[in-house]
């Protein structure tokens, strides 16, 4: 047993001699490295954050407990460029706050602190982005579905969804109210409509979508401003109305002529032939608006007491002369519902003549409609 313990002691001593020898070698190397004198390091900066910006970055950090720190230098471009920042120490934690103007690029920064003798700290590294023209030209405004004025001159702007990958946060609208005052409305990207109250008729509004490209960005960017007109209910007082057929009903004077859909009275209505010579679908109503109109939307109001018995699927068509063929702008479905229902027309075509071509109905061969209106703007 004693022999075993002697072997263990001998093995331990041998291992200890190896460790001491290696340590001595390391110390010899260190001594050779510092033969010219002892190295003195200044306390480094802590908690460095580089905020991105428009043609600039903002560098922030903390000078902690080392009272010897007298200055700081921020390097970039492989230390070819730098900026010196004086440091005035207080009895508390002091903060580095430095703007640096830079061309658009992603930058790697190296930061050293220095004492009054020029001794520097170990390096602290950070990354930051300066944005510029390349980013700005990639920005687009949120697309408008419609901008419709009501009878109280409040304009409702409906928005399409927007790509959020570039940092879109909202859209800013400026317009003039009826008192001649400039108004500003901001709508976040999460909302689908903006309300412009007390809007001055026959004026345009200006809009631009706002962007913050990343969570550390200190600046807000905007797509190029655009102007947009609103749509209003077109005056129908001199329109001409036509239909494939019409016939008075037993409830006169409430039913019959296609002109009933232009009288602003939802209790009157157009009705196709129904008592003699009844014809099946398709049916149609067409209108000569007497001048060219940029059409954004049509509004239909069903006969309130027979919403399930009028037409269902229909086309919106237009043309600019009676010699032209009809152009179809879209197919739609009329729900069984009371009150005005609105149908947007993609592309907002400019036409003088407009038609709703009714393809089928709710089980009856005849058709009827209480009101027809167009929202858009008259073309001079």
C-alpha cells in the first residue's frame, strides 16, 4: 500500500513540475513582450449602440468608473477615418453622444478611450447603417383604393395593404378644409381608411407614406409626395336613362320608368316588363351622363321591399360614343341588402355612357332597381 502512495506522490510532483515549467515559459514570453515597460490600459467604453439615420449615424455609449478617461476616438473604414470626442468626467456615469455624417453604407466602428498620457483602452466594436438616396428611391406611397366625398363634404380615403418590409409606418395626408385652413391627418399602416373632415370641394389632397427602416433608426423617411383628387356624387339632373324594357307596376307611381333610379327617392324604382311579354335575363340599364366623367365608383340601391328578387351578378360597362362597343370594367355581385351599396371600378375609366348589364336574378325573370349613382369627377 505504501508503494502505491509513493507512486501517486511521485506522479503528482511530476505533473506539478510540468505546470510550473509551462507557467515559467509563459511568463518569460510575457516579459519579453513587455521588455520596454509595463502596459497600461484605460477603461473601455461600455454599452455601445450605433443608431442609424439619414446620411448619418448616432453613436452612444457609457463611460463607467475609470476617472482617467480624457478622450474617445471612433474609427471606421479600416481605421482610415475617425472622429475624436473630448470626455469631461463627472462623479457619475457619463454618456458618449456623437453624430457622424456619413455616405449611405453599412459601417463597422472601432472605439478606443484614452487617458491624458495617451494610453488607450482595448477596442470596442459596433456596427451601424447610414441610409441615403438608394433607400429613399425604393420607397413607394401606399396605394389608394378610393377617395369618396359624402354629402357633408367629408372625404373617406380607402387604402390598399402596404409592404412593411421596408419599414412603412403610416401615411400622412394634407388637405384644405372649407375655412381655407391646412389640415394634417396621419394614418398608421394598420388602418385601412382615413377621414378628411370638412373638405374644401374641388381641391386636391397631398399624401406620402412614412418609413422607419429599422428599430434603431433616429430619422423618419417619406416617399415622394403625390396629389390626388377625390370622387364626388355626379349631378344626374340632365342625364338620360335607358333600359332593355320597363313597365309600370300595380303600385304606381312607385314603379316603372328607368328615370325612377335618378330621382333621389329610394321608394321609387325601375321595373322591367312583368305582366305581358316578360323577357328573361340578361337585362340592362344605361345612362348618357352628357359629359365625360372619371368614374371611381357606382352606387346601387335595391328596391327595399324586394331585395331578394332583383338581379344578382352584373357587369359595369362604359363607352364614349354610341358608335363604340361597350367596354367591360369588371363583374360584380349585388347582395340581398337594403340601402346604398358601392362598387369600385378599377382604373377609374373616363366615359360618357355607362351601363349595368345584369346577368341573372334571384329566381324571377324580371329585374328592378331603386337608385343608381356615379361617384367620380367631371372631366373638363
